[in-house]
C-alpha cells in the first residue's frame, strides 16, 4: 500500500456530505477504486429514528445529526493514568444530516491506515492540549 499523498482533513464527512470519499478512489492509497461496483471495506455509522413504540421500525430523519468522535478524558481528582488533567477530541464525522454516514476504502489495509491516521491526529490533539495545560 502506498502512503497517503495528502493529509486527511477532519472531519471527513459533515452536513449533507455523508460519504467519504467523494470520488471513486480510495482516500488512503489513491490507486484502487472504491464505490460501486468495486470491492471495498466500509465504515457505516448512524442512527435511526424509531417510528413505533415497539422500536421495530425506523427511518432516517433530518431530525438526527450523526457523528464519530474520539475523546481523551485525562485522569483527575486523584485518578491515575496518562495525560492527567488533559481533555481533547477529534471529530472524524460531524453533524451529518439524517444521522448516517459511509466511509469507503479499497481494502482492510487502507481502512487500517485511515484509522491509524485518525489515531495519529487524535494523539496530536492530546499533545497539543497537554502543552497548553
């Protein structure tokens, strides 16, 4: 797998833009095709507005905004752990109208590279918050 040619800009999906990437090219290796009719690994996230009391039926709703966020909650009040007193977050997907989003990758290797890039960006946010504290 080739390294990404450019840095990922977070969030990758927002508002009415609920799919990542927009073009049919893997956002990580930039060489293999994704989207129909190609093979792909998909991260699907979302919420359904339940439409009956038994919660057996649901629908997408513009009353929902979907999100995927990494959060660091540092130890406090005598707790132990890394980055004591530090709070940080990284929005991967934010305010997706309808509550659902799809992220497409050509392989599990590129899916892993994406999440590694997410964790790297998250760790940078934690380090930044650590130096401000």
